[in-house]
C-alpha cells in the first residue's frame, strides 16, 4: 500500500470522526431541550447536524443553534453557532437576536427577554455537559446603527413627500375651482 493511499484513508477517517462528533453534539443539545417551549411561535431548540457523512475534515463542521417554531407563520431564529472541532460556541445575546429579527422581518421578535434568558441559562448547562465552551455575542455597533436608521425618514425623502402633498393640494384646488358652484 502506498503512503498516499494510507494518508488518504487516515484523512477520511478523521473526516468521518469529525462528522460523527458533530452529529453526537447535535443530538446532545437537541435532547437537552426535549420538551422545551418558548415564545409565541412555540419555539423548540435544534442544533443542526452536519449534512452527510463528512465535514471536510472539520471545515464544514460549524453548526447553527436554531430556535425552530412549531407554529406556522414564525421564522426560524439563529441563536448562535457551535464548532464541534474546537468545542466552542458563540451565542447571540437577546438584543442581538432581537435586532437581527427586526431588521430582517420588520417586526419585533415574539420572544421575551425573560424567555430568552431562561433559554440561555439552560443552553449554558447543556453546552457545559457537552464540554463546549461558549461566549455571548452582542450586536455589533454597525448592526445597532442599521436598526437606528430604519425608523428615521431621510431628509430627501421628507422633502419629496412634502412636495408631492403640495402638488396634490394644488391639483385638488384647481379641480374644485373648475367644477365650482
């Protein structure tokens, strides 16, 4: 057997091992939240396992911590990611998740801060049992600025709005004068 084929077999075994590790972590987290319900969408927690038997040696091993609604009409919320290769998770704060949801769907997240806090407390326990370290990720300053700018009407848009209203008023006035008494 050649050295190259031996290395290829070892690499494939590593790829399969990482995929199995990721699948096991997904099962541990999902099972840890069995019976968990949260928010108006009746969300459940899901750690999306890897697609297929390999993660490319860990390159595609990152998994999303998702809040999946049981009720129709609600969007999936991504609460963070876990890298099973490094056993490290980045978990979004409530503010981060709420801002992303508001920007994407133009409506507030229908999970309360208290519900999300309870979820984070339980997630810390489940990740700790799975030997995964984690850190909280707040929204970036750019994301907060983007949210802040949504509610503002720009000056050019305001000027255009006033101009259109003035034109409409002139047209209504002229029509009323023409029709007259």
